C-alpha cells in the first residue's frame, strides 16, 4: 500500500527575472510524496501560473484526488489527468522515484555516473541593455557556446544592438545564438523583424508570435528567413491526433519541449516521435522547476541522446532551491554523483 501526500512550495528568485509576460519574483510549485514501509518517492508538479494549461481553480483539488486514488496505479491516474500535464509529470516522477534503487536516480546512465554531461544553452533574461550585456559577458566567460536571449521586452533596436555586439566578436561557429520572443511580435510586424534578426546568423527564434494563430504561424514557418521553434504553441494540445495535426499544419523547423507543460515524459515522448516522423528538430527545456524536477528532466533528456544544446540551466536561479548533485560547468550540465541531496527546506 502506498501513502501519498502533496504540498506547495514557493521558489524565490535570486534576482527578479524578466520575460515578455512580465517580471518573475517567485515561482509556485507542488510536490507529491509517496511512501511505503521502506521507501520514499518524490515528484514535482511544476505548475506555471499564467502559462500552464492546468492553471485552474481546481488544481489543488485534483492533486488531492490523485493522492487519494494513488493505489489505482500510474496508468489509471495519467489517463484521468490528461488536462493536468504538470500533475501527470509529478506522478510519473514520484512513481519512478519510488521504484528506483536511489530515490533521485530515475534514469541511470553515464550522466548519473558522472562520466558524461549535457550541453546546455546559457539563458539571458530580459532587462535593460546594460543588464543584458553583463549577462552575455558572464555566459561567454563561463564557457557557453550556445546563448539563448529572451527578447521582446525592451525596444527592438536595443536588442538588435546586443545581438550585433555578440556577432562582432563571435561568429556563429563560435557562439550559437537562439532568440526567444515568447510571442512578443504581432503578425503584421513579425516578418520585417525576423528579416533584421536573420542578418546575425541566429540558430532559431522561439514563438515569434502568440500561440493560437495557427494559419499565421504556418505561413511564417514557410517564409521566414530563419528557423522557427514552437514553444507555447504546444501547451494545451493533449491528444496524439491533435499533436500530429498541429505539426502537419504549421510544419515548424523545431519544437521545444517542457515536460511539466506537455504531459510529463509520456507526453514528451509523443511529441518527439511525432516531430521526428515529420523531420522536425526538437530540444528539451525546464520550466523553472526546483532542482528535484530539473534532476528528473535532465536524466530523461540525456537518455534521448540529442546532439543539440538543451535548456536545463535554471537550477541556480532560486535562493531556496535544494542542494543536489547537479552543477553547471563549461556550458554543460553535470552530475556529481558523490554530492548528496538536502531537502531540509521542503520538510520545514
């Protein structure tokens, strides 16, 4: 018999972080804890207020229901929680954790043996020009060869100038540049802006226009002078049939997968299989989970053997995160197998 409980946890940013949706100072998350006589399993339900499809008034009710029905098994629970992708993710993680020899080594591999690492992008948050420039310098000095810039919050010309300043010193072979607009551009202006950005040899741009504008996005993916990656567009697309239809209609160059937002590992697997069948590239990113969720995503991602830099460098953003074996070094995410977890904050 499994005893299941849940609890909320508020992550506090070290520094307020800007996106085109506003300034983030805290990040709410939830944990499911499973206990048997001699084992403990923990999973993180990475709810993202204002973005997650399951940001609904009955969210905590659904968590409570899932804990009450825990002995019905994972398959039953996942089937009943299709529209609650972050809870699906937390349950998958919690069951994996319960069944694993080590509660935090969910996918044993060369990564968890500290024999290999995962290349990641360095994330540049929005802010004034000086703040963004300092972040860029820090990431380059830290050994990142792939930088992702969030754009769309300050004036466009200032953002272009920042990109231009990077390209002045580093070619695309030295530094890969990704842009993330978080839907900041309007359909009327987007093509003109993408033409300007394409002069600087960007790898791709994420979600240049807001999600839900299917025809406009399909047109853009066909005519844009640089590759487009879908991100928010995937949120709330639950059935395999709808996933296939969306990718067939839009036909993007890439999709970006956040397990907390797309139905956990099972949902991510469906997106990857669908994308690969259509020759669409993909990479995986975290969605500001704590190190507990990030650890699970990183181990899963490593087993997928993608050659692209992933978006998994968010563990150091919070002042009250949990000490863990993950570390960012030389533009990669590494696992220090001899370092232990500290969950003291969680049980307070």
